[in-house]
């Protein structure tokens, strides 16, 4: 059965036309997206066939090494987790060989992976807020949309080693919770702020700001001097340069999302992101690699929106009103009845609670640095903005200048010289292969070479190292 699947040609996508004819009236979006659905299904079928092909080779090796007719659960899990090989198909193939799989071992490996994922997904390196503390606290008031500094902020809780404490002493690490803060907490892929919490006698250096239970901003860091206790009043100052660089990448991510949907189609949906001071990373749904022309067009469209210098309009409205307004909810975000809508120009309108530029022109310049696949049907774009983009372009120009110098030319003729050099290398390689072939033919035609008195071995009367043989002694 498995062999038949591996050998079968892709056919499922061919049924889309029939389905569209039969169900198109009830589902008008199906005929409209017929071409897209066919291409997506065909790509999935081809990927699955590749998975089966590689998986069966690995399965055959595992089956040959299995003892007692049982394939270990750890191996079954590796086939599933690393290579995407369905566990039920592994079991079917084992039965065809009168073998079985260790399902208990497989489930144990699955549970271990779940535990690892849960631990990695917790904020603060595994720290969670105790339930009784959550019940006592009020959601943190965020002041950071229009300021980076604030004073008179009250310490409402402190965590050290995951447990609530009344105070921190100099040199201790912990998480400080305030009633209000200008620090943005990590959310939606956008990294949290860093900075300082201070009073006349104390200074707490914030290395990260994380969101706990979806509503409490925890300032993660180390008390450099003094003492901080619950109830103290502190002043907060977020790192302005870091925030500004992060904001450029965040707003550019929204423009990138809009450009992707315009160029590739409305099937594009955000599947994850990272917005940091030095770069942005955007994962999105798409079933095939992007061409150089598509990447260039997307970059051009984003930069056109940047140059248009649109105002970043912020609207507060009800959820349904926002959807009617044309807002698109972002992947992984949770929204209440009242939402914050960000609109930049006519192309980008999304629900977003993050901080952004005042105008799109603040982004300066947008430059894509890479594009690739991260999983089946999901692509990833990485890019830089502002000074980071200028630094990236400068580094690329320096590399181009170095290549030009090595080729003995300038930037303008690097491509021509590189092609000429490649042609010369290929020609020389062909000549070398021809000489090798000629030498091999000559050696085959002279049976004395390499044996006894052939030309390759001195005979009697010959003196090694002399050019001419002296003849028999």
C-alpha cells in the first residue's frame, strides 16, 4: 500500500475543477480561487510524495535493524517528528512485514516533546504567576503609546526565583510589577522594552519586559543598587533608541503583510513574527518559493508606502465595527470587545495593540535580506529598516567592491567579468578532462607502462636519474 502511494502521480488537485462546478454556486469563493487551490493542492501532494519516498527509505533501514520484530517507539517518533512520516502509515508498513511498532514508546516520546514545548512557551524562562497573586493584581496600565518615561509608579508585586517576595536587595535578580508602566511587554512577536526603574536610592536594570497572564507587565532584570520593596514608588525610563528601532520594524511588518497579499494573493496570512530592534522576521502562508521578481515587487511596494509618508492612524472601536472598517486581525492575538485599529494609507488596516511610527516615512527604507521555507505551506521573510537597512546596503556594496577588485574591474562590470571567469574555468576543466582521457588512452595502448621493462621502469643497464639508457651491461 505504502509503495503504491509513493509511486502514484499527483491527482487530487485535478478534482478541484469538478468540485468547483458542483459546489461553486453554494461556495462562490471556490471558483474565484480555483487556480490557487489547484496549485496549493498539487504542491502539497508533491511534498507528501517526497515525504513518503524519504520516509520509506528510513523505515526500511529501521526495519532491518529492529530486533524481535518490533520497531522502537523512539524511532517511530523520529520518523513522525523529524521527517513528517505518519505514524499510522509506519504501523501499516510494519504489519505488511509481520512486524509491530512500540506505540507506548511513541506516546512517551510525544509526551516528552509536549512537556518541552510547554516549558519553552512559558514566560520568564518557565516563570508563571501564582493564582493567588493574579487574583490580587489589577491589569497593568500601559503608558507607552506616547511616552518613554513616567514617575510615581507603584511596585505592586515582586517575583524572585518564581516566588513572590516582599523586596529585592542589591545584586538580586527578579521580576518587578508596577501599577502602570511605559515599558512595552513582549507581545505578538514584538520584543519587550529594556531600560531602568529607579528611585533616589535604588536602580533596577530592566533586561526585558514580558507579559504575564495576558495583562500584567513584568520587568525582568537585576537590582544594581539599593533596595526595592512592594509599595515603593519608582520612576521608569525605557531605552528610547531600542524602542525607536523596534517600532520601525513593527510598522514595516504591517506594510509587508499588505504587500504580500497584493502580490501573492489574499490567501497570505500571518503565521508568526519577530520584531526586534535589528531586524524583522515575518512568517506567512504560501505554498511555493517566491521568485526574485516577486520579492523585488514586494520591496518596491513597501518602500512606495514609506515614501508616501502616510499618517499612522489609530482608532479605538468595537470589534465588529473594526472588521467593518476593513481591519484584519493578526495571527496569535487575542482581542476584546473594544480594539485598537492601526491604519497606514489605503493598503494596511489591522488590529494591533503595539507601538508604531507616527508616519510611514519614519521607516526610512525597507530592505528584504532573505526568503525561505520554514514548514509545509509556510514561508519566511527577513528584512531590515532605517539605519539597519542602510548598514546592510553598505555591507553589500563593500562586498561588491571587494569582488570587483579581485576580478580586476569595478562594480559596473563585476557580472561580466564573473561570467567570463566562469566560462574560462569551464573551458579549462574541459581541456583537463580531455588531457586526462588522452593520457588514459595512451597508457592503455602501451602494455609496458608500469610493468617490467616498460617506459615507466628502468631495465638492466639503465641508470636511474640519467636521461639516456647506457644499454645492456
